[in-house]
C-alpha cells in the first residue's frame, strides 16, 4: 500500500504489513496531527476481501470518497480517505503501465461495464459495447471543479480493454487508475478509475480467470471384510459353516 497526501508537503507513506493503525499517538503506524484525529482513530487491515477500514468507537466519522463512514468500509486502491483536514489517497504498489491482459472473445464483451461508485454519477452503470467516451462530446459528461475539462475513452483493441485520456498537462485532476496517474493503460477487472470527485469500477467478469476446480481425492477401495458386515456377523457365519461341516461329517460317518 502507498498513501499520498494531495496538496500537502508530506512525503509518500509506504506500508506492507497486514495492519495499519492511524492516530495522533506515537504508538500508531501512521501519526497525524492531534488537531485532526483522535489518539487512536482508525485501522486498516488486510483480509481475503482486501483492505478493511475500521473506525474506533470514540473517533469522529471519517469520509471515503466524500461519503461518511461511521464504523467499517471496504477500501480499494484509488479511494480518497479524509480524516479531519487530512486527505489520504490510497494507491496500488505497482503502476498499471506495461501490464498485460488475456484477450477477451468478442461475444463476451457485452458483459463489460463501468460502474460509478462515487461522485455525481454514483449508482449508474455505463455499459460498454465497442467503446465508451466520457467528457465533452461524449456519451456522459464529466463535471470537474474549477471548469476543467477531460476526456476519458475506454475501448477494445486487439481483444484487450484499454483506456486513453486527453486533458491539459497541468490539470489539477489527472486521471488515475488505482490511485496512480495514467494517460493510457490496459484495464483489468476491479480497476478503479478516478478523476476529480468521480470514481468508476471496471466490471468485466469475462476477463476474470476461471476458478481452478480441485477434485477431492478418490476414496480407497473397501476391503472384503469391510463390506461383509460387522465383525460379529462374520464370526457367526464362520461358526455356522463349521457346525454344518461337522454335521455333514457325522452323517457320512454313521452311514459308512
């Protein structure tokens, strides 16, 4: 995990442990000013779901992508975490530039969509056929602060889902993928695209790897004595056979 502090002179914070504690006391992993947070304000833990945010009971509410969180929330790379006056951008460790993606068959591309999870478009699902353009003259406008403009294009090329952006070089709101600024890249399922107050998730189940099916080991072949019934029943059969054999031998002896 990498945490950046937008519009601040504070250096980037790196963390690679399963638990991150944030507060004003010196025993926290990330220490913030006492005027902004409680002594022990929140923690971020890593489990099978990803990053999980827990707010301590005596702490004031915090905000994730401008939405209040009182107790718990699931975090993703690219989320903006606000605690008091401190803003923290959660970033992935690896940049999206240069990565690869498996080719997706054309008949499955209709399952891909852009889901808005924060900002003015929150709750909308934007389906992607061949391409999707957001911004001026696009299917969906992008409202940015201070009158800035940006164009976001998502399209298919060579069976891969790609993104390209067009905006001024000095823009205050660069397009970010999982928290890292990128002008063009390959997109993968679960990627979060952020620009200004907007947050979009890539829903692409067809691009997700098929789960590996592991069959349980075959049970061992049963032994003959295991299928013959209880051990007492086996001995009873043996004893019966012995009595019958003895009876037959006596009959033959008497007739001889």
